[in-house]
């Protein structure tokens, strides 16, 4: 099968983004760790990208040619895993194994263990350089491939990002599109207080990028913006979309609070309030149970990855450690 896209309607994309937000909340609750804030702020615009524009084959994550989707802000791994599962790369029932012992869904993504993940990320500032290398390599090889890199606004305080941005503008890497999750929130506070990167649009333009700004939560505007961005690609400039977003979007009680950058929803009542505000009438235990038997999900994922399949769930609680083949 060749790499391709889906063509979900606006309503279908909205519902998929809501589903993925629920996944993220339950994943961080189950793990009692993780980062929910960024995943919820990027859920709308990134879901539209992955489902309607990213040319991939979930049955063969390494098919050539294909587009690349890189979540450079790797702490947003819960979103990365959830969108891959919902796109069909692996069984979504595996998601609650997030950050658990021997799960392929590590806190920061490991491309050798997480099926469909293109780049191991976590140390901020690396994804742009890797993405530019992939995009430039594809151009030099005359491959019809596009590279999409998502970055956080706080991540753009890293100097290495600007080396990649400068190089992409210089080499006219016009098959590269960067999306910025501009929520003005990072682990230490407001981005504008920690280290103000404004004017961000002017900085990208000064490095010879084509820049568009949009509301990162208005699905109709998001799709129009991606259409404009793809029209601009292939004309001698890399493209950047600055999506204005809200941390923890979808859960009004917790929205726009930087403290949710890395605060998991540990307590059942905290999760239940979040689920209710997302439109789900379920207890925390019911929500977790809806993913079914975790042992079956693990067995399915291990089979896909060519890993040994342990006989019981207790294996994951007590070891022993097994070095899986990469």
C-alpha cells in the first residue's frame, strides 16, 4: 500500500481531537506521571495535520516515500502516541501502558520502541535540525516527501533551533513545514516572562521563511491555514505556521495554567472533572477499564514489534529486565 492521507470532515476531526485529549488524560493518570498541558494545546491543529495531510501507511511505518511528522518537544509524547494509535499504527488499547515498565511508550519517545515515531526526542531543540536534515536529504534525492516538525514556543528559546531555522532558510528547504504551539506557557512560567521570543513571526521571516499565523483551536481555520501553507511549499522557502493555543485546552477549569505543563492527573477526582468538562460522563475507573485487557494489548504490540510476549501481566510488575531487539 502506498502512503496516503485521510479526508476527515471538520466534525470528525473535532471529535478525533477530543478522543485524543481523553487518551492523554487517561494515559497520564494511569502512569501517575507525564505532561498533559502541551498535548491538549496541540491536539486540534496536529490532529488535522496527521489525519488529513500527512502521507503515511500505518501498516508499514517505514514505507518509502513517506512524509515525516516529528514532535520535537518530546515531552508531549502522550499526544504523539495517542495520535499514532488513533491513526492506526498500533492498537489504541496499548495507550494506558504509557511510562510503565517495559512499555514501548516511554516518557520521551524512542523511535526503536514506539511504532511510527520518526525521531527520538526529549532534549529540546534537536527536532528542527533532524527534520531539516531529513527534508534537505529528500530534496537532494528528488523524493516527494514532506517533513513536518512541531515545536513548543518555550523550546524556541534553545539556540540550536535557530541554527536549523537559519540553515533551512539558506538552503531554501521548501518541503519543510514547522508548526509552533504558541501557548505562552512552559514549565517555569509564561514564555514571555521566562525568555520572551517575540516577535516570533519577524524572526522566522528574517531567516527567509514563509510565515502564517492562525488560531490553533478553530478547526475550519486550521484546515484553511494548512491549505495555504501547502500552496506556499515548493516555492523556495520553508514554511512556519504559528498556532495560537491554550494549554490544557478542552478542560476549562485547568486551561491556561502553566503548572499543567508537567503535572499528571494523578487523583481520580481530578481526572473525572477533566473528563466531564471534555464531555465524558464516566468515573476514572470506568475510563481506564474502557481500554480493555492490558495483557492482550501488550501481546498485540509486542507481536507487531517482534518482541517476546511474556505469559502474564505480573512479568511487567516484577521483571526481569529484557533487552528487546531494536
